[in-house]
């Protein structure tokens, strides 16, 4: 694409000099010259055609001088449009004012065309750089828009209506939250009805962050739900999901998962923990204890692994608190982690609270601890209470 240069001068001899000196580049389509005889005429041409790259303007002209034209060009707010000002030799006052007002460079009469050629080439390099930065900025803004939409989609696929099972009000309380460290995250939670008296629930943490983790999260969540709704045992569901994810996994991505099935009639929970953080049980009397550490591997790394099902029971008033490591590994400004002991202390102060109140309490304590430090990982919690 030709570099478009607008020459502004009230004398015709410059027009002849430019077309002769740059004839080869004009013939090759590298440069395209237009000519105006005063600032007013040049401004009219600029307003009609915004594709000009370089303005080569005399400072002294009878109708709208070059300095006034430069002011008008600045008002167009086009950083890629470069002005080279031409003035009489020794007219340093006007030249200094032009440079202070944003002119790219200057030339003095009589014009040294070889030097002018170098100046134009420098201007072209600046123009290319600015336009590249503008393009990158536009792409970044477009990416931000895409990420905002992706964030909305990600939150939309997670259950957000609480209580989720109004028909079982008085039997169970469930609440959950997910706060991504970036625009989109790799953590997820889910719960779904399997039959009249059983509810499946899951919390998981995908390795990595950002867009790759978010995509892997969406696939993992879909597979877990589709498999869990069938009603099979938790370890069978985990093994089946692992084999499917392993075939689709890229860049050695994997996911830690805690999947449980809650029996509304008995309070019994069958669960399988695939390398996830052990949940806590908050007893009705206010005591807190962690479930045993998982011995099963993460999901999505190696095909054909065997998983194991465990059982536990919630008595009326007991609560199961599940979380991802973004809670305990949240760091403050001196890189100290929130840790399990602080989480346990917070939970012990949540006796008698609803599931949402427990999430709010933990979130508040984590934020107070972290202070001004940047969130380093996704923070997700899922809480289930037998009423």
C-alpha cells in the first residue's frame, strides 16, 4: 500500500522537485503525493480523505500558516499522522514552536531532498510502529470482550439458584461459590438430582489457569454430570470420566475431583475423592474434623486407573464443607498462606450458620488475610448441610 504524502506549499517549485526526485517510488506505487497551496486547502483535503500518512507543510503561508494547520491536525487525534514542517533557514523560533506542538521533524529551505528522503523513511517507520500498536490494542480489547463473554458463559453453566431443590426444603441446605483468579477459571462445582432420594454433588480443580483450564473445566463438568446422572457408584463414575478425559487431555492437564452422592432419607454420603482437598465435617456441636486424605489419583492424566468409594453419614445439623486449594493457599503480601488451621478456626465459628453464611464467613476471613495481595488461584466452595 502506497504511503500517502500531502505536500502543502504556496510555491509550485516544490511540487516539481518532489515528483522528480521520488519518481521511481511514485511509479512503483510506494509513494503517492497530493499537493495543496495553503493550510486551508490542505485541511479541507484532510477532512475529506483521512488516509494521509505524512504532511509536508511549509510554516509560512498566506492563508492558514503551517503552525495553525499543525494545531488543526493535532485536534484530529491521529497519532499515526506525521507532520514534517518546512521553514526558511535560520527561522528557529517557528521551528522550535512546531516541534513543541508535535511536529515529527523539520526541513529547511533550500530543501536537501536526500535528507528529506531519510526523514520521510523515519516517519514511515514510526507510522508502522504506531499502527502495529493500535492493531495490538484493538486485538486486546477484542480479546477482553471475548473473555468477558467466556466468563459469563462459565458462570452460566454453574448452578446459581439457591436453594436448588425447593421440594426438599427442610431436609437439605446447599450453597456454592466460585471466584476465578483470572477472567475465567479452572475450578467448578455442580449438583444434580439422581432420583427421588439421591442428589449428586461435585467440586473440582483443573490444573492451570486461564482459557485452557476453563475449556478443560467445561468438558470435565459436562462429563461428570452426564455420568453421575446415570446413578452409578461414585468410583465407577470417576473411572469412566477419567478414561474419557484422558483421551481428550492436552498439555498434560488433569483435574482433582471430589464427587459424592447424598441420600436425603438417611443422610448417608457415598463419595470418591480423586486427589482433591479433603472436605471438613462441621458437627452440630461445633466441632470440626477433616475426612481422610485421598489415596486415589487425579482424573484425566492416565487411562485405566482404579478409584475407590468411601462412605460417611451426616447427622441432622451436620455440614460438609468442600473447597479448592485456592482457599487454603491464598497468600498475603508476605507470601504467607491462609492455611488449614485458619480455615478450621473459621469453620468452628460457623456453628448454627446456613451454608451461604459459612461461605460468606470464609470468604471474608480469606480476603482480610490476603489484604492487598493479588489473588493467585481460583477460590471455590461447596457446602451441604443436613437439616
